[in-house]
C-alpha cells in the first residue's frame, strides 16, 4: 500500500508539473484581480511550525487497536497551554475519536503514520455544528479546529476515517426507508474547520471518511495543496463522502489535488431553506480557484449547492476528469433562493457523463409554508478550452423557477451521445468555436 501511494504521488507530481499553466490577464470572472496570495504555493516546513509534540513522547501508546482519544487530546491541550506547537503523529496507526485543536496548534502526520478514526459513534460526542446548510447539534469530525487561525495539516501520512461501519449502517437504513435523509444515520466527518483564517493542508492522504471528508465553514484564506482524497464507490460504496465542502468561505485555493469519492468532489455550500438568505448563519462563497487537479470517480467535479445561496468568482482550470458523473453542476433547490454567478471552467480534458448540468434538486426540499417558490439564478458562466467525452454535454433543464443568463461556450471539442442544445433556455448564450461530434454549433 505504501508503494502504491508513493507511485500515485509521483505520477500526480509529474502530471501537475508538466501541465501547470500560467495565465496572462489573470483576473476573476467579474474582472477583479486575482491577488498574489493565490500564486504563492509555498509549502509549510515541519521545523518552522513551532515546538514539536510527538504523541508517543507524551503518553500515547503504540497499540493500534486501542482508542487513544483522551491521551492524544492531552497532548494537544499541553501544547496549547505552553504557547502552541505542532502535534506529530509518528509512524504507526493511532486510533481516536473526535480531537479538538486549539489556537496555535497544528497537525503533522509523518510518512507511515496513520491517524485512524474510531468506528464507534460514541467517540464523537454531539455538539454545536454545521451540516447540510444548517447550524445544528451534530457529531464532530475526527479532526476539528474551531477558531484556530493558521491551522495546518501537513506531512505525507494518512488520516483514515475508517468509515465502512458507518457506510454499511447508512445503506441498511436506506433499505428500510428509501427516503431517509443523510442525517438519520450517525456518521462523523473526517475534518471540520470552523471560523478559522489562514488555513493550509498539504500532502496528506485523507481517506475513507464516514461522511463529508473536508468541511470548511466561515473560513478565509484556505489553501489545499497536493492532497490525496479518496473514498470507495465500487464494492464498498461510501455515501456522502464529498471530498471538499466549502461553506461560506472567501479566498480558497485547491491546487494539485487528486479527488475520487462517492459523492461530489468540490461542493460549494452556504445555506438552504425558503428564507436562507436572511439567516446570519448563511452566506456566500467568494474567490474560489481549483486548478491543476485530477478527478477520478465523483458525482460532480465542481458542484454549486445544493445547500447554497450565493457563489461568486469561481474558477476551475487546468484539470483532468476521469469518470466524473458531471463536470459542472448547478444544483437548483426549489425551496431556496440561489445565485451562482461569475463561474469559469477552462482548460479541461477528460470524460464525464454530463458536461454542464442544471436542473432542480428536489431531494429533501421543504418550503416550510412559504407560498411562493423562490427564484434562483445562474449568471455569467463560461466554459472554454475543453476537450470532453460524455453522454450529454448540455444537460440544462427547462425550469420556470430558474433564470439563466450570459453563458459563454468557447473553444470546445465535445464527443457526446446526446447532442441536443436548446439555446432558448439561457438568456444571452454565446457559442464560439464549439464542436460537438466534429460539427460546429451555429
């Protein structure tokens, strides 16, 4: 397994270095400047992260079958009490329930080291949290950082959610009740970061989460560099294991990552419900860049929603798609006012079942007595420089509650089983040098 992961990272590194592009006139879709922060890919160095607290030097045993939540948490608390430092997971497997990082503490997982989540939900005590566009009491993640500016996870080790027991419980519940919600089965996320600024994750492997893999809520300046994010979708199907959920964040860079999960890869969240735009717990995602990434199986490479009210200035570029169900998905909830605007997807190669998907997302929606259906908008969306093989390229639904405008398709070479393109569904749509099955779209 170690040789496999090493090979994967070597291949990804070569691909990324070979294919990474520099963009002239590099602005966000609304014309605002992409600041130098987005172009600084400097990796964190262990020696510069502060005093090192190797957990086995501070009372944590090496028995990989023993739950060591309390002992590991004591190391985190000790570091915080002494002014901060980096918690080091050495080589070996360390089993734990929910851990809570404190201000000025960081996490480093050494190569060959594994922080493994407990498969007993009792090791994740319910507390104030955020899930699926709502603030509620819920289970924390394996790794939690609440109000921890400069929090980081680095190293070439693994954080393993050990999710199979949770997945099996979910599918068993679905057999009993096909309409059960995602929250009906008790499952922890892998990483949850709340109200934290200047966050950086790099190089680690984040696998087999019980629920969402990485969830960032109300954070600013988040960099995710060269991560390997995986959950299975064939024999053991890992439900709702989104790779990265961005929930009301500003300035997010996702670069050089590999993502293959049994749900959405990058999902932009922010709130749901008929009056979600009036709830102070909800808000917009702004200035999001996803570049130089490789996507394996996923429900969508880039998803807006479904629990989202406003996404603005989103760029996905220079990525490879291999087996995604959708490339770009605008999930339109009939119970939530939504605005997805200034989105650009460019320099993409690969295969997906659907290129652009825009349709009503009716799973678990609830108008809660609101007499009218709130309108949703998709505006200023650009797809350019794309080579894609798919079943359906233009998966746009006619929805009277959705207003689509100012879409641009440019320099596209598409192979598609279904070729129908209804331009009337978008107000102000431009096709420039777009070929579908080698035929120019007029």
